[in-house]
C-alpha cells in the first residue's frame, strides 16, 4: 500500500485506473472502517482510503485539535484490509485558500436530526466529500450505514450534482454486545461501554414491534423514549421512525428505519436499525 499526501501525486497514480473505489475516513480506524475497505476490495480494482480530519464539519465547541490522529496504525490496518492507496492530505492541500464555496444540502434532509443538533455539519461533510470525489475521481464510494443520515445526504448530493459515482451503504459492524463500532466508543468508561449496548437493544425492539404493528409509530417512539428516560445516564436527542430513503415521516408503503442519537455521559452515540 502506498501512503500519499499530495493531491497531484494521487492524480498521477490514479491517471489510468478504470475501477477506483473511495472509502472516506477521518482516521482513528476501527473494524467498521475496515469492513468498508473489504467491501470496496470485492468490487474495485483500486481501493483508495482517505484520512483527513475535516475542520469544516467541526463546530466551534467540538474538539478539532483533540481528535485522535493515528496515521501510522491506520496505515497498517488499511494495508491488512487490502487498501491500495492511503490518501492523507494536509489541511493546506485540501483548503489552500479559505473554503468560501460550500455545498449546502437540501434542508429537508440536511437540517433535520443530526443536522438540527449539529448545524452546518452536513455542509462541512458534503463540501469535503465533493472535494475528495474530485481529487480521487472514484467510480464507487463506500459509506457506513452507522451514519445513516450522512450516507443518505451524500447519496442525494451525488444524484443532484450528477456525479458519476455509485454510492454504497455498508451494514454497521457491531461489538458482541450489539454496540455499533465507533471511534467514540474508546472514550466511554467501562461501565458506560456496557450500558451503551442498551441503545441497540432498545431500537431493535422498536423495529421488531414496528414490523408487527405498523401505523403505531408514534406510540412505539414514545414508549421507547420513556424507557430510555429511566436510565439517568442517557440523555436522548432523538429516537424516531423515518422513511429509509429521505428520512421523512413514516408511511405504510415505504421502507422505514429507527434512528437514535443520545449522549451517554459526555459521549454522543448514534445508531439505527432498518425495519
Ligand atoms: O464519516 C466520516 O468519517 C466523515 O464525516 C467523512 C465522511 C470522512 C467526511 O469527513
């Protein structure tokens, strides 16, 4: 595997490649990221993984400087997973001048749920992902369904901007307890690490009930929210049943997903289960 920092060198390496896949990451890799690389490996001749902690998607209150940077270990893991090129640009290469042209997702999708709790987050994500798409020019790109809304926002961006890229959503990798793999799990205390699995258990039960009792979405949501409220360490942001494709309100004729975001102590956890 080659580690490349310079966009020009990356273009040079990819010039004649006909089937390139991109896995975009912010590094600090875990099994979820490696699963994306393994999926990309199955369908593509050249797999590129980008490692870039994107300042545009951090709010002023977020700890951008404190975000773990583990490039050496990330490269070892990527090489083992079958990645061909790790692209780790410097901030000055991604943003040589202040980024004043920004990709603003449709508020109907980008300003709800995560977008409501983290204003500007999807603008930062879409802008950097579009730049990565332009630099790598992949034919396919792989995103984790763990960040369900992010995957849908990017899919819509690609459709609306007519980018010739196939977007794949890849199933969430879980710990044996059911907890979704995430870089943030490392910051959970031992007790909270155990408690965190409850979130997946809860939304799996909501999904199972929704399969049996369709229409009763509002009741299922309120019952689940009330159950979570009994755990004093969880602070719920949202727990909601939505349409899979655009995250709008549920309809009987559409495929649905249960989405949850909650803080456990100071760590924000996200998860979802498709119905
Ligand atoms: O999911 C992430 O790690 C980031 O949001 C992404 C897609 C790499 C963009 O910075």
